[in-house]
C-alpha cells in the first residue's frame, strides 16, 4: 500500500513543480514596452541616413537625408523625431535618450541651443501614419567645449 501512495505523492509534487515552472516562465521582468503597430514586409518607414551635426556658438544643427526604399520600406514618414542623451552618470550605465524635438516632413534640419559644455549624443527616427516607426539613425556625437 505504501508504494501507490508514494507514487501519487511524487506525481503530485512533480506536477506542482511543473505548474509553477510554467507560471514562472510566463511572467516577465522589467518594464513593459508600449504597444507597437504590427509590421508587414514592405510596410515600414525607412530610417534617416547620413546624420551630421555642426556646432556654432553653442547651437547645434543636425541634418540628415531620407529616401523611401521600395524594396524594404514604402511608407512615407509624417515627421522626424530627434532624441538626445547625455553621458551616463556611471561607467557601464546605458544612455537615456529623450525626445527633444520633431521636424515636419519634408524638412531635414533640426536646431537647438546646448546650454552647458559637455558631450551629447543625438539620433533621429522617422515616424509614419499610425505610429509606425523606423529604425534609429546612426548616433551623432557633439562635444560642446
């Protein structure tokens, strides 16, 4: 009689461990990302290319190019979003990019004054209808003396 009870007890414990393992694997950690519009092949916005920055008396001017690539991204952008980050406060910490402005299409120039000296990082993203976003452009580094 002890053998069937032991088998049942072992089966119940194994089943509970499996259940808790599945529940634990299904939960995530960290921040949840905001919902993104579903993407279909070819239904994307092309990323800005060739970003460049010039600095004149504390005012930075960013310029970039943008072309629609019919093989990969056929949706036209509605505007460009410019993000900036300062160096991380600790070594190895990630940069935190924050939106500093938007540029309406067809313009491809953004200007802003940088009040303090230091290094800043800029990147640009094209945004189309229904919130469809491109990949980010290459990051541009600007150093204010």
